């Protein structure tokens, strides 16, 4: 079983990202369970979402406390939230940031790190800082757990309120292409 | 049996004996102005300026018909006109002996009897009377139309003595007909057994007790489903003022906003009469109820009644009207409109319903109280039609009676001080004033 | 269970009025209406006009079959009742059939009274009470050139006029000293007589008949005054006797009319009676009186029906008022109430107008300030208005003078004001 | 071919609704049910659900319009929770005795106060005595399937009762998983004929007085009333068999078998068991598996159908163990424990041997019930076998 935790801010689509990823992973033949963390939904407030997948059916419907992978959709979030809490010491981090790895204060021992200027890409595609689909591309590039095709399929059945599907397809592609993997 | 017909009414006060009616009659019937042919006869009275009238009354049980040995006279069951068949008349004149009003008389010019036949429904005499002393009253055949309809309400219902709810329900059900679902939430109408007691029911239509709070919603659901399966079933509510203005208001308001196709009749007896006479939001200012009691400190209700009809008007219902069982023709006309309106949206009819038990009103004076309430402008009769945006008084009161004429009839106002009476008078005046202002502009609420 | 709730025997004016009154109060109770005739209901009053040709014998019926269907009435024609048994609540028909009832109304009317005159029974004579009589009279008239009529009542006078108009030589023989003695005073009777005389009708008044003989071409009539008359046909119109026999042997005597109370009850359990079969109280003195007029039959029928149906609105019979209208040779007349009274004492006051040039006569009789009787020949007064003024005992008070001066106008005004 | 979709429980419920083909759906939003109302509305807008959408002014009217529609012959659906259910209570209370086969999801939520918009089962548990059938789901797939199943139960002639399909707010409402969406034709075959109002109707073609006054101190009123009550009680008991039959049929047709009343998990050779209800069960099964690997002889009893209470099935399951730990997601105020615990105790009374039970309360106000919590449940319950009896109830989330 592989556990992923999304961090973002209200409005960035962390919950939707977890849902798209869940769909994409099912496309890849996996079993999934994804739930958001529950709070008041306000724009800008820190939010989290959880996703676990496995080749076997998953029974538990609980939050994720020791994620194997963390995806952070907002570069400023680590300043206010401990996004690394409980993280598998050998886990994977995928983060939206234009900063270089060296400029970040990252935990030691991470097995893989993917960094992507999702904000920049988002502004150029959407004109707004919606980073979720970009970061899914970044996750795909960083981990290889899911293909771009599967992600695109996952997005097809999702209702995007703010942008058309083709823009999100482009966002995933650019997230994939413009991620620096360490 | 028991039918009502058009009639020609004579107002002696307005007659000046000009005999234009006689001329018109002779002209219409014989083509000449010789008054010998007139079937309407104005006769001078004892004093100067006093005039009497001899005219066939088209009696309900006409003695002339019963006394005719030749079968020449008969009463038309549809028009009510007593007609004379020349070909069967033997000239015996027993009819002139039978008539107490000189309604059938001998015409010396023709040597035969003659009588009024209403000119086939458009009497020439009435049209000729410029002073309005003659009036062709045509509203009454509506009673016949309704009387011919099936009675869907059980005879003998356990309402309080004098209560008008049976009158209202019976007449309404006749008109809306059996293809109707009837809702009577807890209250007097359900309480008298409209839905039934212990397995017995009182109506021939489907009928049910909604909750006091959800009448409009339940009917809305049923109506929507029938619409879905292509059946046009009428939805009719008889709710008390509590079930409409108080605890039932949310669902009523919601249904009105959604334009649910319901005829919602609020039977406003100004309080919870069924549960022991407690106040509701439509209880008028000053009224005694068991929760607005009269004592050394309190003197009845301290607030005016919630103007629910106006509130429903503001919901832009398809049709909104106030009505009273003291003016049944008016009610009939409004119900006709409500039935049509409810094909498109909500029709709300607010029926003023004096309560002999809870108001301390002698049962015999109930209808009189209903009339007085209108004549005092305490319960003005008006209607609003969304389709045209028209709003009007259906029984305008040009010279209202003082409210004391009404208040003094009713025990629940017995304690009123002069100041309280003054308040009620001012409230009545203000209310009519407000309605008038509404009517002065087209009520284009839909825009 | 009886077969019917209401049994009405007789389908003329009293029976029909009762039927309608019952239905006003009881929409559903079963009603059976019996007529001894095979036809639809008709009025005996129309018969002189059938005979005269004024009315078409096929178009005199008062009600059609549909009417009975609508009223929910089982109308049985050709059903003569031989016994109306109060104890058993059962009617026995001539056919032997029985009908059980809860309440029954006897409205069988009357039949011509044949006076006990020597030889009359051996002589073929005509009467006029049924449609069959009228038809027989009419066909008899066609082959006759002369006729003798016994009786100068309404039937006799109507017959005389018709026979006269048909070209027959007509003689009317009347025991009393004037024509229509039941309705008109000497003055009015005299005027009527003159008009008949002018048309060639011979009127022998105050002339009792001693005997009648049949002869080769008709019959001969001998009078007490020694006069012998002969004619092709003879008609008897000397009054009627009630058809009451079905109540015989139940302890009442109806030979002069079955006596009824204010609600038309006969005294026999659940049996009412109305119309020409009854005797009822007089409006003026409460004494039992036989009225035998159509308007009274209607009044009584209505009260009987309402009483039978227990209509809470039933009003007691105010008493019989003598009244009638009579038209002859283009003239018209009426008589209501105590019209024959003459001024006597302080109370009774008579107001008379007689205009010989127009054959016009008008008489109003007052008792104190109430109208009690009226009579008119070619008068413009409204007999119906006057009847109701008499019946309602309208106190004229200070209107009396105006009424006496303008009875037509003030009468109409008064009734207009009384109208609800 | 059934379609695989990935969705959360609220969407799954809406898909279930679409397959059940209701005539009328009524919606009013309340967290965490709102997205269910939105999905249903959107499905109607998109033609996926061919029903009349009643977008009314509150939950009271939501259920009221459905009552009217159902009395006219409609198959109906709605969903609510928490305060919405509380506001709906008046019509809710009379739906079962009217014998209206309405199906309503309760997306369970904790009760206020303190003000709280998160999961918990306080709402559904509070109305357990009102007469609705209650089935609690464990997975998103089960939510979808049970909504469909529920109509078969509700509309069965021996039942004619409304059904609440309860799924946990937050955990199932928003929990996303892979779900198989059965084909419409297959569901149509499963559903058979609609049967909503053969017994009671507001229909001019068969006029009747619905819900006349019944009772009073005189006449046959009280006896008549008793007849109604007994009928409702009997229908509830009839439902036990119907629920089993319908689940079996569902399993045979669609290959997904659910324990209709009570699921026994690893009770063979178990010394003691956990009693769970709803979405906590998945983690509990994982915990049981983990404990079994440690040699702890623990099993699990999951209640799916809570109303009618599956007494026989519970007795059968409980008779296999020597102690139970019952985990509630709500409280029974008067008993100072959880309601599932109380009802388990009632079932235990029927056992020949008396066995100890302990009440755990967790997952209130949206809190997680994790494997760690459940490990504690297992440990404490195991200690009962040694004669230990802790103070109760045990609040799992008190100082997380």
C-alpha cells in the first residue's frame, strides 16, 4: 500500500487533485481510497487530502498519518503548516516551487524530490494560481506511479469549475515536463 | 329543485314613474308604444312620487302554473322563466286569480293574458330605465350550476352550531369536483371530521391530514407527480390561519415561490378555535383569546393581525383573493378564477370565517358578522390576478360603516376601550388605504 | 315494508300540487301516483274548452311522462282505487292489485251529481267531467239542433255558450232564481243573463224540473211551472258529488265531502285528502264547507303534501274562500270571497261601480277596514291581488280611502310591498 | 458491461438513485450531505436521473413533498443529515406509520451543540426509534448498491416502510474509491415493478381518507390505533427476511455479496469480538487481521441493518465469543454509553451464558477511528477475558 498526502490551500484544488489521481490510478489497475481532511472550506486556508492505493482492495477509510509521498501545491504552505509531519523518512516529496532545491529547507533522507514552478505555469495557462493538475503532472514525472494518459483520462470525468479540460491537459503536460527531479 | 334564477329587481326609491319601462316593453313585445301591451306596470302610489310595480316575479313555485287547467303555463327549469303558451291557453283567466302580484294580466287589445318573459334573458325594460330603478340580477344562476354538481361532503358534520366551514367546504368541493386531492391540516375543518374519524371519512374525494406545517408541500409533491404522469388533478387545501399564517407559513411561502399548482384556501377564524381559542398571528388587535386574555393588566391582543393576503400578494401568486361566506357569489367567482389560476401556479384565497364558539358570536348572526366585517372595511374583499397584473376590490365599500357596528356584535371585543376601538378604526382605514394604493398601480410583481 | 312512502290517489290539481310539495321537503321518499284515467293528468276545468273546440283534446295534459321520471314518481295510469284502508296502510285497486303505503292522499275529486228526477235515468243524457264526456258531448253536438241543459252553474253555462256558438238552440233550466248563483249577485247575474239572452240562449230560472222522458228524437223535460221542453240532447250540470267511496266503512262519512282539518288530515290514520273530494273549513266562519274550485284544490294539495312530508314550513289552511273567474262571449268576470254581501250594519261596506255602456261592473266588499269580497265583470281589477288581500286580512287603515278610489293601483302597490 | 467509476460516497449514492429510477427527488443542502444534493440535481439537469427535481425551502418540505408524491404514486428519494434531519423530524416521524416506501440517505453527522458540521452517527442513531429501516454502509460501493437495494425492501408488500441508507459523513461522503456501476438494464431487472402506494393513496380514481383521526377514550378508536401500530411493528419484523432475500438476490445477480443484517468476520475460533457499524469497520478489520497475526483470537461483528434490530443474527454471532467491545460513533445520553452498545447488551441477554461487554465511543465530530484506536479496543476487550472491567464508556478520541 502506498500513501500520499496532498497539501494545498483552499481553491487550489488539492481535494480534486486527489480525486483525479485516484481515477488515474484506477485506470492503471490499482485499488484506491482517497479522502480529504475536513475543515471549513475557505479560499486560502490550508487544506489536505489523503490517497492510498494498492494492488489489493483497501478496506480502511482513515486519514493518512505516515505518508509515503507528499505533494505540496503551494510554495508558501511549509511556512505555516508542518507538511512533513509523520512522513516516511524515505518518502517522496513533490512540491510546487520555483526555488532551487538548495534554497528549500527540506527534511533529510527523502528518496526523491520533484520541484515544479506550478505557480508560474498556472498563471501562464489559467491566469490564476491553480496548481493541482500541474502538480499531478509533476508527481507523474517524479514517481512514475501514474502515466500522463491515465491522468488525462482521470480528468475527463471530473467537473472543473474554473477551466476547460484541454487547459488542464496542458497543465499536466507542462507539470510533467517542467519538473526538476532530484 | 331549490333552484335560483335571474330576477328583475325594483328599487321604488329610484322610480319616478316615467313609464319608459312600459314603453320599452310594449315596443319589444308588440312593436307599438301603446302601453296596453306592456307586461310591466308602474302604478302610482298613495302619495305624490310614490310608485309601485306590477311585474311577474317568475315565482319559484308559481301558483299560476299550478292553477292553469290547460297546461299553458310552465316554468322553465333552466331559465326559471314562467312562460305562457298561447296555443294551449283556453282563456279561463284562472291565472290572473292565482297571481298575487298582477304579474299576469288581461290584455284588452288582444283579448288574452300576457306576462313578462324576460325578453329571452335581456329585458328591454331594464335597459330603458335610466334611473336604475330596475335591475336585472343575473348572479343567481351560479347557485344552480353549483347545485347541479355532485355533493362530495357528507351530510351532517360535527361542526359547532352555526359554523360556516361546512358551507364553505361543501360548496367548494361541489365546484372543484371529485378529481381533487383535499388537504385539511389539523384545525377546525379536519376536526369536524372532514378527513374522518376512526376509519370513517367525510368526503368523496381523496382527503388527508397533512401536518399543521406542511400542507402546501404535501400537495405540491402530489401535484408534481400527477403532472409527471400526465394527470390534471386539482390540489385543494383548507387550512386554518395557524396552518397558513403561523407554523404552516414556511411551506406555504416556499410553495408560492415555486409556483406550485395548488388552490390554498385559508379559513381565517382569527385564532386557534379548534384547540380552545388561542391567539394566532391573524388574531386582530384588541381581541380576547385564551392567550390574549382580558384582565386588570392585559386587555386582549396588543398587535394587529398579520396581513397574510397581502403577504401572499407579494409572493406574486397566480391568484390572490379575500373572500367571505357572507358573499357567496363573490366567493364563487373567485373560486372559478382560483381553479383556473391553479393550473398555472398557486391560487391563494383567504376566507374570512367568523367563529360562533371562539368569538362569542350568536350562531344566527354569523353571516351578518361576515357582512358587517366587509361593510366596515375590516375585511375588504379584493382579488389580484397575476396574468393581468390587475388588482381590484370586488365589493367596494364607498361609505363604510363604523367598526363599532361590527365590534359590538362580537363578544371577544366586549371589553374594548374607546382607545382600542379607535385603534381598530384607524387600522381598518389604513388597510383599505394601502390596498387602494396597490390598486392605483399595475401590480406587475412578476417583472 | 310498504310499497311506497307516499301514495297519491288522483292526478289532477290537488294531487299534482301535493306531489310537488312532497318533493320540496323529501327529495327521495318514494311516491306513487294513481290515476283512474288511462291518460296523462288533465284538469276537469279544461273540459268545456275541449268541448268548445278551444282546446285540443290531445294537448290538455298538465304533465308529461318525463316529469314523473324527473320527480322520481311512479305514475300508474288506469288505476282506480276501490279501497284505501287506513288500518292496513293499503290501497286496493279495481284490478285487485294492492299497494302498501305509509301515507296516502285522497285527491279523487268529484263526479257529476245526477238529480233524482223522474225519468232521467231512462233518458240518454250528457255530463261533463271527463275527457271522454267532453268527446261524447262534442260528437253528440254535431248531430243535434237543440239542447237542454239542466243547471246554470259554471259547467252548464260554459256548455250553453259552446252549444250556442255551434248553432244549437239552447235552453238552460236552473232551479235557483239566477245564473251562477254560487258566485254572482243578482246584478251581475242579471248582466250575464242578458248577454246570454242576446246570443239567443234561453234561460229558465227558478224552474225546478218534474220529470224527463225520452222521445223519438231526443227527450222531453217537464218543469214544475208546467212548461214542457223538448230537445235533441240533454245535459245534466247540476253539481258534483265527491269520489270518496274508497274510505267507506272506516267510520267517516264523506258523502258531502271528506272533512279535513287545517293540514288536510282526514282523521283516518295516515290519510290526507285535498281538492274536490273534501269539505274544509270556511275562511270566513270556519264552518265546514264544500268549495270545489280549482284554486282551492291547489291550495289544499300543497298543504296536504307539505304536511305528509313533515315539511317544517307547512302552514295551516286558512280556510276555503269562494272564488272563480268566468269568461263568456268575449266578456270576463271574477268573484272572490264574500262578494255577494250587501251593505248591512256598521261593519259591512260595499263599493259599487256599474257602467252599463261597457257592460262593466265592479264591487268591493269591506268589513271594517279589511277587504272581504270582490266581484267584477269586464273589470280591470286583478283578482289575484284582491284574493291575497282578503286572505292575508290586510288592514287597510289609512290606505282604505285610496284603495277604494284606485283599487287596482293601490292593490298592486300593497302586494308589491308585501313581496319578499 | 458494468462501468467502473471512481467517486465518493455522495456521488455513489446519486448513481444508485439514478439506477433506481425515482420519479421525484427533493433536495436541500446541508453539510456533509450537500454534494449528494448537488449530484442528484446535476444528474437531473443532465438527464441521468429522469425525475422531477423539487428544490424546496427546507428539509421539512423536502420530506413533505415526497410524502405527497409518494401518496400519489411516485418513487422518491432524498438525503439529509444532522440539523436537517432534526428540522425534518415532524414529517419524518409520520412517514413510517403512513407506510410510505421513501428512501432517504442520511449522510451521518454529529449533533450540535457545540456547533459541529462533521461526521458522527448521532443524527441517525437519535431517530432509531421512529420506525424507519436503517442500513449502515461500510464502503462507497456499498452505498451505491444499498440505495438501490433499499427500494426493493421499502416497496416490498410485506414491508412498505421507509428506508434510511446511512453512510458516514466525511469518511464515506467524501471518501473516493473505485466503484462498479451496474448496468441500467440489470438494475431494471432486479427492481421489478414499482410498488409505492397500493395500500394508501391520494388518488381521485380510488378516493380515500388518508390518516383520519384515530383513537380517543371511547369507541373502537384505540383498538383501531393498536391495529395500525401492530401492523407497523409486524412490517418491521417482516423486513428482516426481506432484507436478507433482497441482498441474496443482489449478490446472485451482481456478484457483490453483503451480509444483509450482521457480518461475522473471523469469528471462527475467536475468543472475543469487536462490534462495529459503518465506515469504521474497514480499519477495524485491518486491526483484527493484525491482531490475529499476533495470535490474538479476535473477530468482528459488523451491524449493517440496525433497524429492524437483527436480534437473531446478533445472538448467533455473539454466541460465538466470550467478550465483546462495542464501538459507537454516537452517544446514548441517558445510558452514558453508545446506542449500539446498549442494543448489543439487549441481544446478549438472550445468550445462555452471560459475557462481558464494553462500550467505546469514537469518531465524534469528524474524528478518525484509526487502527491505533481499534488496537486499543482490542486490547481492552481482550482484558475482559481476564476478568478486568474498565470504567465505561471509553472515549477513543479524548486526547488524541
